[in-house]
C-alpha cells in the first residue's frame, strides 16, 4: 500500500552541519577497518573531567536530584555563575539574568532565533564556528560575514565590523578566543567596537566567550559585559565544556539582558525544558571549587600549541601563525597547491590524520586547515610526522602572504 510522499519544510535545506563530527565518524570507520588514525579534528579536551567535579555530580545523584529543575536553572547554580563572573572578570551579573542550558549551542540558537527572520541581517565571523551561519540561514535571515584575516592574527577590525551594519542588521556575533583560528580580539579593538555600537542602538550583540579562560602569551580576555552601556543588548555565551574538560556533560550558560531573559527562558521551555540537575551541580563545583587542574591543563595546552605551530611551520608548503587562544592551529596550506577539502581527505585516507578543512568554517576558510591540539604530545608529534611524509611527494607552489 503506497502513501503520499512527505514534504519537508523548505528551510530544512538551509541547515548546515558541524564537519568535526562527520570527520570523526569517517575516522572511526577507518579505525574499524584496522587503519591507524591520529585524530586532531575534534575540539574536545583529552583530559578527564577533574575528580572534584565528577564527585559533585555523583553526590547530586545520590542525594536524589533526579528531577526537572526550573527552566532557567537551579538558583544555586545561577548564583554560582554570578559569583564566578565577578571573581573571574570583575563583572556584576544578576543571577536572574542567567540561563543554564545543555551545552553552548542553545544560547547561540536562542539568540539567533530571537533576531533572525527574512529581511534581517546577522553579522558573524568567517572563518568561524559553522553553526552560526547554519542557524542564521535557517531563520531566513541574511548572514553577513566578518572576514577574519591571517595577517591580523585572525582578529577583526572594529572599523570593518561597524561598516557592515545597516538598518536591517539585528544581531552581531563575535567569538574571542576563536574557533577555528585561535585568534584573540585585543581590548583596544573591542573598545572601538563598543564605542562605535553607540551609533547603532538597533543592533544586539552575541559575545561567544566559550574559550575565555584559554589565552596565552600574556593575553588577557576582555569580557564584553564589562561595557556597561551595552549591557541592555549584550548576550554572553559561556559554559563548562572547554575550560573544565566537560564536553560530554553538556552544560553551558548564557547571561541575558533584562528585556530578553524571559524570551530565552520561553525558548528553553519549548525546546530542552532544562539542563540536567546533577550535571548542574557538577558545574557549580567546577566554578567555585579548586582551579588547579584547569591551570595545569592550560600549561599543557600552551606546550602543545608551541609544538604544533613549530612543527607545521617546518613542513614545506605550510605556514602557521601562532594562535593566542583556544586550542586550535589554523595553518595556511596554499603553498601545497591543494585546496583545503581535497587535502583534508588526502591526509585522512593516506596519512591517517584527521583534521578539518578550513572551508568547514566558511568561505574564507579556503586555503587553511584546522588542527586541534587538544590531544597528547605523542599524537601531535605523530600527526606532524605523517603530514610531512604525506606531503613529501606533493609539488609545491609559492604561497602568498
């Protein structure tokens, strides 16, 4: 018996994906066939979650925290976020403006859903986290890329960002420290951006600061909530996944302006209901408990950062600027004469090294690859060796700066 063909909403064709998970699946399929794979593709710390955090989650389960929480999150956890923001960034946050969510993406999705619709424009970084553009297109809004350039250390120019604002601009998204580039926006540039936004009161801001604790070489993160005159239209995205090696726990938080928090809460109710209660208690311990393991992880990331950049710069056809944040290197591979996606495939299939094409992060990622150094020193050394050997037979061309 036949049935009528189902018909999807046309907007489904606008949804992109996150290539890291696709590459991870291909890498695991190759491993299942017996091939040795070094995976530097996924942006997940290889450290175990600190024991005190794990124990807090277990204790919450033992204490019977098996039920729904308020949609905005447990009050003690929202208060912990406010305390953490005051201690870490000297920013005062009202706990009632905090929304605890399952991971970082809900804050991103809620903000884009609030402001995205046909006729609207949303500015976003490119190369940047691919879900920004995907969700913007899904809402029917027009994505307007902010080109992050290698010669600027993959930061942005406030003047360039401000020049892209039109009467149709609803939301500006930026990410510092940044995925996939490791770029950090200097305070002086954020100062200029904050000052320039005074002339554009119709533009909201989504500051993605999920890597805020991950900076190097004396760089100091500037929390965008510190610009008091923009607090009524700034949404902060942060969470536990990267800093505390809690990617699998699925826990994040947003700090919302007073006039938007009720809308964010309603979106949470309509989608995820709430974050897991015991996971929230683990998150509370992460924020307020000892930070020694976080500091140790950052020292290790710094060592790996230097190792991978030095190694990449030693491979003919590749050059790599030193990232100032996060745990990604974003080398320029134009000297190999190959485009990004074919080189990604070649390195996986022939060298057994899983990395990501720069084009997975937008049109301006062509000519680059993303290497995650959230992996062991041994894995990084082996990956570099394999890449060098794989490219030894590739005719090189002069790369342009």
